[in-house]
C-alpha cells in the first residue's frame, strides 16, 4: 500500500505543477498534498478560500478541502491553501481531476 500511495502522490504532485496558480512542495506525506492556491484565487479575484472551493466544485466537479477545514491560519498569513487527498483516488482519477482544474483555470471566463 505504501508503494501505491507514493505512486499516487508522485502523480498528483506532477499534475499539480501543470495547474495555473497552484504550487506545492513534494514532501513525505501521509495521503494528501497541501497546495498553495493564492495565485489561482487572485486570478479569479477571490479572497475567500471557501468561495474558491465552491466555485471549483461547481465549475469542474472536483472536490477538495481547504486548510481551514483542518487548522486556523496564522493572524498575518496571506497565502491560501487547499488539501488534495490521494488515498482513495486511482491514478486515472487523479489525472482526470487535475486536467479539469487545469482546463478551467487556463480559461475561467
């Protein structure tokens, strides 16, 4: 299972690098990546990460949690994060979801 999760993590990381406005580091993590989506939100003129989550779900069908679901941002923090889980998603589902995000964020209007 560890080998499979590492493979899924690597696929997700590779795909996230192709999504406009998404940034993350490759870490030894459990089953998710924290992705900085500040640039993507700025492009969409959004300041609330929950509004971003809802918009993306509505426009692409891709669901994810925000950092706010798991922790409280620091008082002076300006960056926005989402959490992309890969524990239950097969490689083709990861690629499909990332492709939908990429397509939407390349041409959101």
